[in-house]
C-alpha cells in the first residue's frame, strides 16, 4: 500500500503545481493497480478539487482508442470544482496542455448499486434522468504521455481536468442518441465531427461499462452523479485565446473560451 500512496502523492503534487509528470519512480504494475492509485489520488485531491461528483469514460470510440493506443474504455473522476457552465472563460495557464472533447453527458436519477450487476445498456438507460451537451476538458500533464503507460494514465484519471455543461435536456426530450451528430468548432471553424454511435455503439453502452467496472470494485453509481460517456471526436489541443463550441443535434450547444 505504501507504493500505491507514494504514486498517488507524486501525481497529486504534479497536478496541484500544474507541473508535467514524468514517469513515476514506482509506477502501478497493471491497470488494476492503476485504479488503486486513482482511488488514493481522489482522497488526496478532495481538499483541492472539491467532492467527487461523477466520472468520465475515456477510450470509448475507435478514433480515441487508436489515438491513445488502448483498445478498451478507461474511467476517471470528475470533481465539483472542475464542472463549469456553458460560456465559461478559463485560463489556459491553469493547465499544462489543455484539450477538449465533444461528449454526451448523463445525469443519474437513481443509484446503480454494485449488487445489481451485471448491467446492460437498457438497464442503465432507465436510470438516467437527463442529458447535457458537454465539453470534456482534458490536460496533457505529462512530459510525454505516450511513454507513461496505461496504468499510470488510469492512476491520473486518464487526462481528466473537468467539463463544461450545456443546458440540461430531460430524458423524455432526447433524440436517438446513436444518431446524434456532434460537431467540434474552434474559433468559428468546424474541425471535427462524430456521432453517438461512435461511443461503443451507443453512449449507454459506455455507461453500462462504467457501472460494471465500479461494481467489480464493490462500488456503485449514485443518483445525481454526472457521467461523461466518451468523446465523439479525437482530442483537440488548444492554445490561449481559443474559443470552443460543441453542437450536438437535439441536445444543444456548449461553449467555452480559454484565455
């Protein structure tokens, strides 16, 4: 356990200082140990980042699996102080190398307890209260992310750095999520697009993956929690001054500016 805590402390220090993280002295040996470090990290981040209010799921689309080089989803935490409303201005200097992703976020209306597993997409879909068009904020806070390995990326919440949420859309009003087209617009120019089907075939498949992943650790999802289901597009890396707009058909728009 000492090596788990040591890794978590090293990651927490780098995140608080906005300092690029080099390879850990004793990195987690595998992905399971990476999640152990992540849980320890969350405890260390609480005073700085506020309570854990949900989760993000990474590598849910083929384009992201190919980009990161990991052939399956990975999870990370979302903290209260990292959640912003559409139109927010954020300082690019508060990140090592800030990026954004176009996402469909869900808000849960009931608990998904570990004892209810295994979960299906249909089951978790019934637990959703509403959706948001979302920008996931990611941070390449590594000296060279390609070399740190999946266990360390998982330990560090898999690039998670918060999110920006558009207006909430009740479940009764949402279109077919598989068919939702998302467009990523930077400084007024469309630079990428994707559909809900790009997220493991359907965003609810990603939510089911997360619920089953947490259940395997004896943990559940809770009413009111937010889940970012995965990017419809490849990560867009930004510079200071960039304005971002994500348009998701039937769900609305969400905007942010990085000053």
